[in-house]
């Protein structure tokens, strides 16, 4: 099952114009790693208090909402 899902994901990446499977965020290196935000994936942002986790997520949400 997992191999079939991975194969399907690789086909989708290869056939997409920008190499993304989901919605792009604001940070290009993270887009390259995660291939966009998509349903079924959980991304954990961890850092010490006051490091900007909430600001980062609000920035991402605002960007995605403005992108449609």
C-alpha cells in the first residue's frame, strides 16, 4: 500500500507544473521539502517560547487565504 501511494505521489509531482502536490506556502525551502500543504499531512512547528511559531502560522494562513 505504501509503495503504491509513494509511486502515485511521484507521478503527481512529475506531472505538476511547479512540482507541488498541494498549496504553496511563503517559504520556498519548505515548499521544496513538503511539496505544499495538503490534506492528510500534519506539520509540527516546534521552537522555544517567543520564537515566532504563531506569527509564522498566521503568515502562512494569510498568504494561502489571499492566494485563493
